[in-house]
C-alpha cells in the first residue's frame, strides 16, 4: 500500500493490497480503494482539503511526537494498574478460601476478573482525560483558526475514542443504557430510550440525540469541517 504526500484516509476506509493513494488526495470515509483484485464496494477519493499551512502542520507533528505520544502511552497504561491490584487481591482471597484448589478456581475466574476492571478503567481514563485535559468541543465559526493546543487536544481525544479498545468496549454494550451513559460522560446529549448500535465520533459535545431515536450500524459523525475529505 502506497499513500502519497499530503494524502489522507477517512475513517473506516479500506485500502486493499497494492492500493495507491495519489498525492494530495483524500480517500472518503467508509469507501474502498481498488487494489490488486480490482474495485470492491464504493470507491471515492477527491482532492485533499488542507486546513493549515505546511509550517503549522510540521510543528503540530513535532508536538504530537514529543508530547502527544508519551501522554497517550501513559494514558493507555493506566487501566492496567488497578486491574493488576484486583487480580492480586482476588488471588489472596481465593488462596485463603480454597487452599490446594485455589489455582483451579483462580484459572476459571481470571478471565472475568481481568476483563471487566480493564474496560471500566479504560473508559474512566478516557472520561477523565476528556474532562480534565481535553475539555469541551464547541461550535466554531468558519473563519476560526485553531491554535496548536486546540489541534493537539482534538488529536489526543481522537486517538482514544477511535482506538480498537474503545470500539471493542462500545460493541460490548450495543443497544444498552451502559453505552448511552458512556457517550453522555464524554459530552453527548442523548435522550431517553435511544437505541445505539455504536457510532464513530470525536466531537461528542457537538452531538444531540432526541428521545426514542434508533441508529443502524457503522454510523459516522464528522463535525469537523477542516477534515481532509471535506471541501
């Protein structure tokens, strides 16, 4: 797969083997690019919209590498700390109660004890980062020029809510109030008895869903008009 200079790939897009994305082109969200097997599905790409100067983008890339990536590494590691303590405490309880059979009991239950504190911790870390560091996303005018911090905080939040771990967590709670509560904690305004099959969104504060709405699958909300696939 080759992606040319200044090109962009939209969310949920598929690049198959031998795909070549030309320079300064943007692959549309949820579309595909023809590879060695030819065209499959919807193929759509257009001239990439560049929202910032080259100098701004180079500085932003440096800021992401020196500040953003280390911060993400710490953030993604935090959920494992309470999970390890939970496992240690559980083993001590099992060992004191079951003696020689403690290992067998622990082996059967460890998957449950490991999984649930982990996803709970992961969601808690994302919500805390959103409220304490990233902050709210507000509607901006068409002529608004974002600062480096505004761009970085959007990138930081996007890396977490677009990650595999967050997607796996939301899929676990499809069409439940748990999923609705997760989105509400991130800033979305969602009414009662809304059926959500999970969706893809970064700017949760810009979303409002009224009562009794029903969603299909693979829904994408793009609230940022500066993304490379918009003009």
